[in-house]
């Protein structure tokens, strides 16, 4: 899939083309038009009977070496194509993971793994020594709401790590945990929407998927602005397509967002319904997570869905 490094040979033999995407599918209400999707793809299932700590996967990342990291409520696991290595909290080990669910994963330029947790903030796993170290965002005087992490995105241009939290989207200096910026996603009297996914565009814009719609922080801006509000009102996932334009998985299907902010409804061609994840492969096909139905594979070249 686009954005993944080549797998080691042993993983290529065991992981199907859509396995990473399939593991992240949510199970919510069925969308309209899903009965038109036919199933011509077959996947290897990795579940609790085959070593997965929990069947509900909350975060997933393929690192530069090709290994797959999987987060869930039980902790963190690494899959090497044959089996799982499990990392979890140990009360007598200060270098272990904190308690609680893993909510987000990211890899930095050195190969260190960054782990977002649901209630204990950020954790970094060093690539050199494999140790887990907690990163206190902002230190002792940090605002409330930074401990719950939903999404992570590195930003080389701004020199930090964007962290989606209950308090808003924070820009953190990775080496120290120093809080560089904290940008709220709502006004002072409005409830803050959850930053479900962060995605950085080529022009430096930071995009946020949220229940309140699609939000963008342009490079020259100091606050988020809503984009395509007339078409998009609830966003689950974001991806950068092969044409470098944004793809948004929403409550009403998949949209492609142009550089000028205009949104084009891409899938389904008739009607609409929730889509919880989207990715584009090297052939330009869209792999679409359809709740309670599975994966739809849409080819824009012939407008066919499998």
C-alpha cells in the first residue's frame, strides 16, 4: 500500500496486500449501497487464536524495517511475519509501557517508535536499546487534557511532533517534550472535537479529521480553519493520494479534496454511508473500509468496485 516501506521477504510471503488495512476496520453501522460490493479478495486473518493480544486493534504501523507494530488495550505487539512479540506494562519495571490502551503510533527519522496512549500521554521506544521512555508534554505546568492522545504526525518543517489530544493539537519538541504550540479545535464555549487523524500535506498544511468536519492549519496560519463545510461534516480518516491530493473517509463516503479546498465525492457513486479508513495503492485503486461489510476496492479508471 502507498506509504509503506518494502517488507522483508519473510513478511511479503505472509502478509497479503490488504492485510494491514483489513486489521484496522471498525465495526459500526452498515452504509447504504454496501450490498453492491462483491468480494473477490481473500485475506489471512490474525486474531487472538493466532497470537494477537486482542481482536480490537486501535493503532498500527509498519516501520522502516518492515515489521508491523500493533496497538490495542492490552499493550503493544510486533509482528514479524511468523509470530508476535508482546510488550505490556510491568509494575516492577520503570522501562516498560504504562498501563492503558495504545491509541496512536509513529516513527521518527532515527527509527524510534513513538506511542500515544489513551491516558498516559506519549512514550518513546528507542531503536538502539529498545527501552520505553515516557515523554511528559509541557512538563509540570502543562494544560489539562494532554494525557489522552489520539493521533501523531511528525513535521520536519516546523521541527516537532504534532499530537492530537483532548486539549487540542499540540506541537511537541521530541527531544525534550517541550510544548511549542497548542492549538484548540473549537471555540472557548464549544466542546472540542476529537482529532481522530492528523495528516501533513506537501505544502506544509496540517489536516485534521474530526467529528466536526475537516480542519486545516495552513503554513502561514495560527489557527485551524474548516474546509469544505458544505460537503464534509464528519471525518474518520485521511490519506495523501498518488496525485498528492487529500483523501477523506467520512460519514458520507470518500471525498478527494483539491488544493483550493473544494471537495469531490469519489465513492460510492450512488448514495453514501460511513467509511472509516481509506488508502490508495500503487495502481491508483482505493481500498475502503466499509463498516460491517469489510473492504471495498474501487478502481477510478473503470469505476468498478470489488
